[in-house]
C-alpha cells in the first residue's frame, strides 16, 4: 500500500515534469487541434504559449502552411518565434500590440545577431476568430505561408518536418517597438531566449484546409 502510493506520487511528478514538452490542445473557437508549448520568460511563471496546427496531408521535406495561435501576457513588449530554432538564417515571426492594441505580426530574417530585417518570403494572415484580449493576456491566430521552408546557406533548402519534433526558439523583450503601428518598426534586443522541441506530428489536422477556409471567410 505504502509503496504503491509512493509510486503513484512519483509517477504524477514525472508526468508534470514532462509536461514541459508539447501537449495537444483542441480549440473549439478555431476548430483546430494544436500542438502546444509554453515558453517561460520570467521566474514567477510568466510565459508565452505557442500553438501550431498543420494539415495531415503534408509530406516530409515539403513546404506547407501552418496556423499559429499565440497567447501573450500583456507585459510583453515584443516577442518572436524562430521557425528554424535559432536567431539567424531562418524565418522569424515577431509580434507585438499596435497602437489600437491590435496584434502586429512582422516577418523578419536575421543574417547576424543584429536587428532582423523584413522577410518577404513568409507572410502572415491574422484571423478575426481566435484573436482577442482581456486584462491579463492577448492572443492571435494566424495563417503562415512560407514559415516551414527556406533557403539556407549554400542554397540548401531547409524544412520544418511535419512528422516529428522540430527545434523552435523564441525571444522576449519587455520593451515596445519604437513605432508599434509599423511591422517594419525598430526593436531592441531581447532579454530572454530559449529553445524547445515542438512536436509537429500531433499538430496534424485532417480537416485543416476546410477549417482554414472557414477562418479566412469570417
Ligand atoms: C534588435 C533585435 C535583435 C538583436 C539586436 C539581437 C541580438 C542578439 C545577440 C547579440 C545574440 C547573441 C547572444 C549570445 O550569444 O549570448 C542573440 C541571440 C539570439 N537571438 Fe537575437 N536579437 C534580436 C532579435 C531576435 C529575434 C526577433 C529573435 C527571434 C524571433 C531572436 C532570437 C535569438 C535566439 C534564439 C538567440 C540564441 C542564439 C541563436 O540561436 O542564434 N533574436 N540575439
Ligand atoms: C484571458 O485571455 C487569455 C488569452 O485568450 C486566456 O487564455 C485567459 O484564460 C483569459 N483569462 C480570463 C480570466 O478570462
């Protein structure tokens, strides 16, 4: 009895530790199942929730669209997601709140560890559905075209693989961009960055194309 109780407590502990890896979340508002990771930026528990949904039809080493849903505490100045898991030479999705509190998504690319520049090979369409805010958080849901494939050094094409884990990275700054209403605004360097392994296999949705079409029409 004692040992089985102890084992149960230990097993629960292990589960909560491994919960730092991807979990699967169904969002009824957008009608998609997302693979989710939480990226901590403050020791008090504050962090950004990154959710990704893709189609079940995509094959490995191909370019495909992704829906990304991000939940952001209101104290974030700007934050970014690096689709290739590092700052340089991969598509960066940088985001903040604009002048009317609407989300601003800025597609960027960094060739070195200095301010990333606008990157036109990836584009984001923010959906009305799944984009909202309250007194503590804001969230957006967007379709990205061009985030899962890019040209690396030497002309090689790199892919975010749809059937397993991919290393992603994020960066956080408490400082607002200098010109928040412009997607090409200047930003100052992050305070925090981190990496994780994001499971894309559990991000696959069989009704992806139809759900995206519905979200685009709303
Ligand atoms: C003004 C804008 C930015 C500046 C000046 C900047 C500068 C830097 C510098 C100097 C480092 C090296 C730190 C070290 O070696 O300890 C670094 C690392 C890093 N930055 Fe940035 N950064 C900027 C924006 C971004 C953005 C938008 C992202 C992601 C969306 C990002 C993600 C990262 C990551 C993941 C690292 C770790 C090293 C690596 O993966 O290359 N940074 N940054
Ligand atoms: C505030 O909004 C966020 C993002 O949509 C949500 O996760 C959170 O549950 C909301 N909090 C309250 C108290 O409604």
